[in-house]
């Protein structure tokens, strides 16, 4: 799944959001999706007591407004002999962050990126078959941008907990 290059820029969440108000029905729908992204439209309609056509309309509206960004599956990496690592980059020259982010994000093993306030300057999640593959990726990043990176910290993820938003 991960040996393909990304051609599009990831959707940024760190921009200044425009406020969009949600009615109670949209909140109920989002709560159900945050628990189970694979829940059927029929099941949602039964739980919130409106028609499935109304659910489809509301889901499309939430997507158009940029509130519902996607539907995600959760894969047990251990079952397929993969591990997940988190990488934190501390950058000397903040103007180089975008170049580093673009380079790292084009790597096929990178599955998630964050720009955070406080702590590290850039954070990435990466899936690899083993530690050797992980080190090769880190070395390629150092080779390309080592002069711009002050420090790299990494952690192996041992357990992932699901986030429930509502």
C-alpha cells in the first residue's frame, strides 16, 4: 500500500479556519462516524431518525464545507510485519521547514505529517517493515537536508488508540 508516491500536496489543517456552525443533526452524524467510519448510511439514518437520502445530502455537504476530510481504515500493522515510527524534526532555519516537509512527505513510507506549536518543528508518522528500512529512510533525509536539521528524535509506536472527536 505504501510504495506509491503522493502527487498532491496534503491538506493543511494548520491554516486559520473559517468558522462553520453545525446543527445538532450534523453533530450526531459526525459522532457516529468518529466511532465507526464504515457505518452504513442506513445505520446512521436509523440511529438519528432521518431518511438515508437526507444522510447522503448531509455527508456531501460536510465534505464540501471541508469538515469531513475523509474516511479512514485502521490496519493492524503487526499482522503484516510492519511497525510505525514517529519522527520529530528540530530545524535550525525555520524557512527550510517547507522544503524538508515536501521532501519527507514525498517518501512512500510517510503516512501522516503534522506541524505543531511547541516541541519539535515537524512531526511525521512512518510505516516500515523493519528498523533497517527505517534507518535507510532517516539516512536519505539526513543526506538531503542534514545541514538544515538540528536534531531528529524517533519513537516506535507500540499501540495506537482511536480518537473520538465528539
